[in-house]
């Protein structure tokens, strides 16, 4: 009983850590993409918001 629950907990924690690593990678990629797009188009976006056509 104790052994089974311990294995289940280890399996769950391993899956959780893999999920955390995956989500962290996705978050980092998204953040880099957003920052790149922001720096690339920030002037246009700012001009559009400040001076709408």
C-alpha cells in the first residue's frame, strides 16, 4: 500500500515537473516572440493608438 502510493506520488511529481519545464519553455518562447514583435512594431502600434486614422 505504502509502496504503491509512493510510486504514484513519484510518477505524478515527475509528470508535473515535465509539465512545468514544458510550460516554462513555451512561456519563454512566447515571451521572446512577443518582445520581438513589440520592438519591431511598437512604433507603428504607438502611432496608430496616439494618432488613429
